[in-house]
């Protein structure tokens, strides 16, 4: 028995020794306690408490402190106060305020708005507490600040005080109680300071530090995870006033990845997708989902004839469809031929009409859209035969007889029948890319008008179209009219400066109810902040985001998003070169 007791004593001593060693490891080498700070080893620590609140607290008022790029520990203590005792105090306060008001009235003094406001507020709170709409709580909020030097500590304190005072909230350091403040800042739930303020439920809820919009819907697709509260961002873009989306971010931030994930998931809901692909990034996606992939270049066998005329809808007048098509052609030819005088524009307009007429196509021809349309070389021949059109015909020759003729001088053989259609312009000459995008979008727009169904049109590197006034205006027109034809237009750009510096680019953003901002460059972040009305915290977030992270705007709501995909989805949509090489090696083996 004695031997057992000795073993127990030895075990206890061993446990105590372990605790002492652990304390020696965790505890700072020295602690200096001063009136308004504590020095823990080489770190200065100061505890602040909130001493004064305004009459009304704005929602999420504490978020600037949470998102501040400084080390700050926030401790919140909440303790309910019995409703009965609060009601008694309110009745007493109400009686006192009412007595003061009557006293002023007897003396003939003017009404005191502060007394009247106090009377109304107390009465309102009393009524809500009696119906259990409100409760009252003791609320204590403490901030622990850190600095390597006392001056650094003062700087952090000044930043926090400035942020709070801009909201009429005032903080003070705990004097001669910094030791108790340290204990309150630890995750122990011990409030030795007890520097509390009474807050009702509404004001208390405004002080909750992690507030974020919830964008979970019972329909739509999964876009990602809300980084603030880990909720799912499930959303139907077609539920907004328009289904247009703008995706902006620097190269490598995950823009195309996010859009490809949206396309893949929208296909499961039966939504048709058409993509203009500048870098062949969507080719494997089209192949994996049974879609079509067309290669639009100077030497490919896939062609679109810009003279094709869309079929009028039942509510369209054929004459208006014909005239709109001529106007679209005029915009394309201005893009191809460059600046023109008013006289040359008039000649070109007449030449287009004559070219169509040579194929028995006029605004008054019955079912003119069913007839075989002319080609670019037919327009050149007409121009060369017209007085004043010779020079325009010569400028057009490089598109009809030179190397460019394979692109613009052939009949259409591209069909948009599959659920996913990708048109690649990767190998198109750089100077021809805006022209190619113009022709492709016009052809797609004709197909969209011909058959009404839910579609998404994605234009990657849309800034190419904003370089010229005619193509930028055309793209903006599509954005404005998309909703009428059940279309969601997605424009993606990494050249944000060009996109935002264009009036049409800003107008497209304004006409897009869904906006996704990925990681931004320091050189453009100020411009992005101005256009999207970002807070300084959101600006900092976009500068520090990892790949696949950003801000998701849906109407008036916006949240911080992290794009998430499954393993299979990732294998289909990834554009990471390292992953692509690994997939290629796996296929070969």
C-alpha cells in the first residue's frame, strides 16, 4: 500500500514538472506592466475599450477593425439583463423625462427636441420589450493591440480610433487595468474589466463582427463558397433584371476557370452556351461535353459570310430587319476600311444595296432571307463600277483577293446546333481579331434572334472589341438587347484599363447585373475601386486574393467568393500548364 502511494506521489510530481516546463515554453521571458500598456517579452500590448456609442449603430460597423491590416484581438462579452428589471428602469426614466417636459411647459419654455426624442425612444423600447420584440444586454467590447515598439503601438491605436470616431464611436485605453485587459482578451470568457454598455437586440445585432450577404437560392448553379460565412453561393443569373455578367481580373487570377465552371454547370440545366475563344482554352471543354469547336482563321475551313441576313421574327418587319443588317454591315466595313468621309459612307451604303439587289435581295423582296446572299468580292465589284467608289474598292481588295480572302470571302458553313459551341480565333492575325469577333457575334446574334431559348454568350478577352468605336458600339448594343432574347452576355477581360477607359466598356458594366472581380493589379486597382465603389477593405482583398478568389456582385449584394470545383470538373476546365501536361502524360500511359 505504501509502495502504491509513493508511485502516485511520483506520478503527480511528474505531471507538475511537465506543466512547469510547458508554462516556461509558453510564457514570455519577462512581463512589464505599465499604466496603459504591458510589455510581453519584446512585444507591446495595449487593451482598449469602447467608451461611447452613437444613438444608432450602422450594420457591421466593426468590419473595418476586423479587416484592418494589423494584428488586433477583439473580445466581445454579452450578458442578458432580466426584462423585468429593465422595464422598471424604463418606467422610471419615462416618468422622469415626462416630468421634465411638463416642467418646461409650465415655465413657458420652448420644446426641447432632445427630451422629446428620449421620450419617444424609451416608450418605443418599452413597448417592444413588452411584446418580446427586443431584449437588453450588457455588452462589453475590448480591443487588444500589438506593436514591436511603443511608437508602433501608438500608430495602431490612432488608426483604430480614427476608424471608430468616423462612426461616432469612441475608444479609450484601460488605465491601471491592463493586466485584467489581457485576461479579457484571451479565449477564456473571463471579463474582469466589466466596462459594459446596455444595448438592445437591434443595436447588438449590428455589432456582430462577421456579417455577409447570403446568396443561396433554390435554383441556379453553384458559383463558389462565401469566404465570410462558408455558405454556398447558389444563384440563377436569369433571375436578375438582366442576365449579363462582367468578369475582370489580371492574368492568372482564375477568370476563365470560373467562367468555364459556370458553363459546365449551366449545361446540366439545359442552357445553351456559345463561346468566342481567343486562346483555345475552351476546346477540351467542348470535346468533353459533346459540343462543337470551330477554328476561325485565314487558312481554316470554317467560314462565316458577313452578308448573311437573319430571319425576321413574327413581330419583326422584314424591311426593318434588312435595314438593320445593312447598318451592321456598314459598321463592319468601317472597321475593315478605317476612317471614311461622309461622301464615301454614302457611296458605300448605296453599294451594299446594289450588291444585295444583284442577288435579287431588297427590303421589299418576299422571303429575302431565304435567298443565297452575296460575298465580299461582289461588293468590291460594285464599288469599282460606281463613281466615287473606286478607292473604296481598292482598299477592300486585300479582303477579297489577298491572304485575307479565305476569311471574309466564303459562304457560311458554321452551324450553331449543339448545346455548347466554341469558336476559336487564336490563330487569327492580331489586327483582324476585332473584325473576326464582330462578324462572329453578328452571326451568333442572328441565330439567337431566330430561335428564342435560354442561352449564354461568352466573349473572352472582350477588350479587343473595345479598341474600335464601331465594334465597341456593336457589343454594347448586344448587351442592351440581350434580355429580350433570353440571352446572358458574359464579357471577360484581363486588360482592365482598356475596358474601363472606354465609355462603352463602362456602359457594358452598368448593363451587367452580375459582376465578378478576381485578383487585381496594383496599377489598376484604384480605377476598379472607383467604378465598383469598393471600400478600402475590398480593395485590399482584391490585391491579396489567391487564384480563384474574388468578389461576386449580384444586383445590390456582393460577397467574397472562392471558386470551388470537383476533381472531374477540374480535369475538364483547368488551364494550368502543369496540370495539362500531367493530364497529357496520364492519357499517353
